[in-house]
């Protein structure tokens, strides 16, 4: 087919695809129902909610401030949508200060739909919480956005948003104003030993991200957690915050009433303090914390971060029934590049050791609580425990425990990186010295903005129609099946979050076939970990030169083959290699068998090369295996820590006429010779052959 004809055919196909996509889009928009509340009265809104099913939207009209005497109770994952801040106004007259104006208490946790509240102004009227989330041990991913909450209620419990249970997701673009006696937000956990002993990873989707919110004239603590809770407080703006001895953010330790905080991340925030004591940025009494790149404007000389032990972990009283052995004290915590007034550093310091009453006032303290917290043992800050600079400038030697923030951004100027909607979101990787002179990638900030903010308003996981960012949805598998996923048959399914596929019912998983995409996590893993980046589940080793993943293939046609791998080095030359071998090749730990991946910042397909005797450039790129008929196994061995592998494809090498060296590539010399042949006889090679050769040359190897 001539080039012009090919282009016209492609154009027609593209037009058909666009038209079809538009029709499909219309069908999607009607997949979830919208129920309109008759008015803003609590009874009318509750009636609309009772009519809605999970995934539906309940729309509340604009109205003057309307008083509710009872909480609005929601038990299913719906979207509750007002007409916008300042348009749908609700005022609390609820006498139970622990209740919320809006209460979400799912009867059955719903992983197929997102619960969301958006577009309300909630006046707590010094009587109750604004929003109360009551859940259990099964995670739910929620979004609360574009609301105004003010004047929290009661003497000490009034909060803007109060959560108990495992709620992950994002709270974004809200305004919190006025007095909140408890604090503006309180994301608490399940308060159980099992809940607290769960994974404590940083920088993953499994956290509650509080981002791009504005706090105005809020006296007291903005966010506090405990009972196994966790949060990530990032890119928020705080104005006229009066704290004195009360911290801006709080992370409870273990107390008589419950278990300690699990993990806290605090970065990219800009706060304007007015208290006479200058304000404490964080009071960390337990768990793990990463606090970096925050600015406290108008901060006093005592502005700092407090680190202390609240109650001894060996106690069976704090909390009551503590089984012991749970490491709830401050550990693995790092503080760096926090500024007051844009210049001076805010540092972490030990504030006594233990509360006298284990959960009582800020002072006095006692030192016989069974454990003490030490700088450069339990926590490190940038006085001498956390360095900053480019990856190339990272010291070759290190002492166990210290950290290094590898970044191409400034290590002193926070302009553009703090406050709501930053023009330059923070990027980098925290490396931890895991043993003498051994650096290991420890943390990279999670995707910003949070992916849930990018979902289509009509996106509803579980309605059998892919929408927005969904990879699949029920029966809608995006044209995928077990074969395209690297299996020989069976039934492919979508996971409950609509974020990926379930292959447990796919068959013949022992062997994959050439030309099929094979998910890295489907291999036989030993010492390899799995991670999640958006909808991509990848494998990696957290410790250099350890771990393996094997992939077995059934080869029916003997011949030459090459591997392609979908990899992500996160643009880091320190995390871009595996050892790769076939069958009994001695690849593990052998530099000759090194596969140096592409240096990319997102997942991308890459030819698997082999370093051989090369140094800066691999000797074999791509590497070609001569494989006999039968079963064969490829091995990926861990080399550099945190090199991400998502998928692989084994491809039969079909040599083009122009590829006289039969290495799967067309060099300039080969292309020139091929053009000379075409000049002599344009029927062999043909113009089509010549165009293909030029394309192969442009692709490179």
C-alpha cells in the first residue's frame, strides 16, 4: 500500500474510532443515576439518599442556610453533591457533639465505588462535627472536596472531619475556618492490635492525603491522629494560625485509651503563625514520620518539632490489653529542610521523655516509662542526620540510619513548592543508609495531585462500563483476556477497585508464550516485593543484589528471540538494572549479564540488553537468545534496589531483509547498502521494503 493511501486509511479509521468513542461516552454518562433532592431540608436529602444505590449521585440544590436537627446518615458509597461553596448552606442543631452533620457509616465496605462529598458549606454551629466517617478494618477509598467547614462544636470534640476506621483517599480543596475544639481533622484508625500491626509503608496509595486545603483562623491543632491512624498532610495553606503550646499537627503515641499513630507524612505546607510561642509544627509521640519542605511564616524563636515517648511499649496498660511486642514508639522518622520565615531551619528536638500520666498534659515528664527516644537512633534531622543534594553528590560512605534526600530541586529555597496548588511540586527520593556505606531508596512522595481527583465525576466502579481512569470495570475488560495477559486460556476478571486485572482463573499459567504480555507479579518471586504506581503493579527488590523473579515459556518454534521489558527507573541512574539470564546461565551477581534499563520517569518498553564487556554502552543491545523447542525459564535477579519491572514480552526475531547482521536492528551501513540494492532493482527490494527498513533504522536498538 502506498504511503498516501495508508495515511488516508488511517485517517478514516481514526474518524470512525472517534465517533465510536463519542457514542460510548454518551452511554457511560447514563450508567449511574442522579437523584435530585427536593430541597435542602434534612428529610428531603435523606429521602433522596434512601432512593440511591451505590455509585449514584444525590444532588442537593442551592439554598439559604438550612438547619438540621439530626445527622444525615449515609450507608452506601454515593456521591453527595451540593451546588458549591456558598450555595448549599447547612447549619447544625445536632446536640450530640460526636455526631456529624453528615455521617457516612457503610453497612458493607464497598471497594467498587467511591464515596464522595462535594459542594457544601457546613456550619457546625459549635454543636457537632461537620463530617463523621465511621468504618471498620476493610479499607475504603473516599474523596471529600470543595467544601467549607467552620465553627466546630462542643467543648473538646468538635471537628471539621472526624474518621474512625480504615479510610484512604483524598481530602482536597476544602476550607476550614474558626474554632475547632478537637481539631480541624481527625483521621483515627481501628484502635486494634491487628489494625496497628498492618503495613507502615510511606508514599503509597494506602493513606489519607490531605492536600490543597486552606485553614483560616483555626485556633488549636489542625490535624491529629492516633489509634492506628495515618495521614499525609501536603500542599496546604494555613493563615493566622494561633497555637502557643498546642501543635499545628499531632501524632499520638500509645495511651491508656488506644494504640499509637502508624505513619505521618508532612510536606509542602505553608503556615502563618500568630501564637506568642511561635507554634510547634508537629508533636510526634509515636509511630513513624517524614516531615520536610514546610515553611512556617511569622514563626517565633521556639517554633520547632517535638519528639517524645508517650508510654512505654512494654506496658500492658497503655493501651489496656496491649499484647506487647508492638513497636509503637517513635522510629524511622526523618525531618529535613523545614523553614521558619523562609530562611531559618525548624529542627526536631526531644521534649522530655514521657508524659507523667501517659496521655496527660504536656508537662511534667518522667523518665522511667520503659523507653527513651534518641536522636540519630529513633529520628534524624538535617542538623547532622539528613543530607540533601543531587544523586551524583550523595556521599559514598554513610553511617547506618542516616538519610539523604536526592533531588534536582533546591535544598534551601522553598519558593513554588509550598502551599496550595504549588507551581513546582516536590520531587526526589529519600535514601536511607541501611548498613555501613550502603544506600537504599526508602521513600518517594506519592503521585500529586492524588489520582482520585482525576476521576470522572460520572466514574463509578462496578457498573460494567470503563470510565475515567478505570483500567477495567466488571465485564468491561478493555478487550483484554487471559491470553493477552500472558496465559494460555481461562477467565480474566477485573479487581474490585477497577484498577487492574485478576488472573487467578486464567489457565496454563505455568508457561507463557512468545508475543504475550506477561505481568511481572505473575512470575515466581523470591525475595522480590510488589508495588503499585497508579494502575501498574510492579516488582522490585528493596535491597541491592537480592531477590529473583522467574518466568517460564513454552517455545514451539526454535529460533532467535529477544525480550522487551516495561520498566521505570524513576529517572535515577542508581536504580536501573537487573541481572538477566536464560535457564542455567550464571547471571546472578555476574556483571556480564547486567541489563541496564532505560533511564525514564514513567513506565516504558525497553529492549533487554546485556552489558557484556561494555561499560558506558551495553555490548549487546538488544541481546538475542538462540532458543530450542521446549520449556525455558528467564530469570530476573535483583541488582540495584528499587528498579521497577511491570511487564515482559518474549519476541521471535524476524529479521528484515535489510538486517544482514541478523541482530534485530538496522544500522546506517545496512540501510545504505539496502538503498543501493533498491536503486539497482526497485522490484527487489520493493518500495515497501525500503520504507520498512528506514522505519527500523529510525527506531534504533
